[in-house]
C-alpha cells in the first residue's frame, strides 16, 4: 500500500513541477502585471483623416500628436481594450482612457474609437 502512495506522490510532484513552468502569454505580446503590450502596435501610425500620429514603443510608452494636440503616456491592452494612462498634458496626468481597437490589412491598418463614443472611429496606417 505504501508503494502506491509513493508512486502517486511522485506522479503528483511531476505534474506540479511541469505545470509550474507554464505561463500565460498573449498571442501578440508580452504580459505585464495588468495587461500586455500587443506587438502589432509597435511603431508609428498616421491618420490622413485628422493628421494624427501615434507612436507606440516596446517599453509601453506612447505619444500622439495632431494639429494643436499632443499627448504622451503609457499604454496596455487589457480586457480586449487599449488603455492609455496620460503623463502629459499636465491637466490629464494620471488619467486613464479606454479605446476599442481593431487591426486589418495584415495589421497595417489600426482603427481606434473611444469606449464611450464607438461611433467616432479613426483609422491609422502603419509607417
């Protein structure tokens, strides 16, 4: 009987050791403590519609500029939404804003819309 407990214990130990190496990874990015950075965002995106330019860095930083607008901060993908935490302008520092997003054209077109205003959609082309 003790032999069965030893064999059963060894099997459980092997299962736990094997599972401890498993890590949840996103399909297109790296996990961080709250969400992940989708590698499809990395780089510069330009919109002809509003002359806006997004730049997404692999370290989680973003910048946006358009005529008479400039924003910087960090970004992450969480709950299938794109989340910005602003560091500038000063009046938005610390504010968090969520967006719906999608990719098309072999990930060369990025479309974004505010969660609160899904009908306001802007497309950006990868540069």
